[in-house]
């Protein structure tokens, strides 16, 4: 464990908590893409199956349980409790266009052709594009509530911090995983446009408005 | 080889 990875995990946890609080407090999931949340749930379920087979550390196991539980709670709030506030019209990204290529790529480029490893690889590829429906929704509505932009900033920062973690681990432990690194770079790049808007607008107290 | 790749990250 290093400071970059810990900061990344905490940023990830913060993002998930911000989202849950936003939906719970405002009793609305307006502006949030349910499809992205479905993809994140798939990412956690396919990646954290080793929760029952491999014990790495108490921290690792607890965080996995928290992420899966929070993801399930978010889906429950969005699709059951506050279903009426879910923005079906704007949340129209075709997630099969993300799922199918990730499955194919995971079958072609992986470290080991075993079920667990293929699922892990699929999860890594899917996570890198899972935010697209959310960014698509923000672009369609042309704006995002400030709490939603804080959520996106924390979520984008988590993988950016992981990039620093991978540089550190390469230098300090000569450990690297090209699949995770490649997907992490793609994932972080997808947020760049949003990071620019967040820093130039939201931090100045303005509303996040995308140029029409 | 990578086969025994242990994924110790979240």
C-alpha cells in the first residue's frame, strides 16, 4: 500500500458516499445516469468475486464489501425508491455498445485464460468506460448539479491517483500491470474534459454548464 | 508467468 493508492481508494469511497448522500438527501436521482451505476455494479461484482477465494488484507476485504453494498444501495435508490425521479429520456446511452467490446477484448487480451482472470480483465476494461453514460447524460442536459460534479471529480481523481500508484509501484517494487495501466489511462482521459470544466467553473462557484 | 498474477488492488 502507498499513499497514492490509499488516496485513490478514499477518493473512490468519497465519490460513492457523495452520490448516495445526494440521492438520499434530495430524494432524487435527477442528473444521475442509472446506466453508469449498473455498469459500476457489474464492475464490482465481476472484479471482487475473489472476495471469497483470496484473502489479501482486512482493508481489501472490507473495501470490496463496502463498494458492492454501496453500489447495490445506489441501484435500489435509483430504480426502486426514487424511481419516479429517474431521468429515462436523457439516460439513453446504449450500454451494450460498451459491454460487448469489453467482453471480446477481455477474451483476447488478458494475463491468463481462466474464468477469474477473464472476469477481472472484463471488469478492468468495463470500468474504464463505465462513466460514459453519465458524461453523455451531463452533455445532453447541458449541466450538472454541483454535488454531481463533486461526485464526478472524486470518481475521476481516484483512477488518476491510481496512475501515480502504478508509477510508484513500478519504481519501488518493479511491479506493473499493463492491462490495468492502459485501462486506467483511458478512464482518466475520459474525465479530462470534465476536470477542465470543474476547475474553471465549479470551483469558482459557477454551475457546471457545458458549452451548448 | 503472469498466470499467478495476484490482484492486490481494488
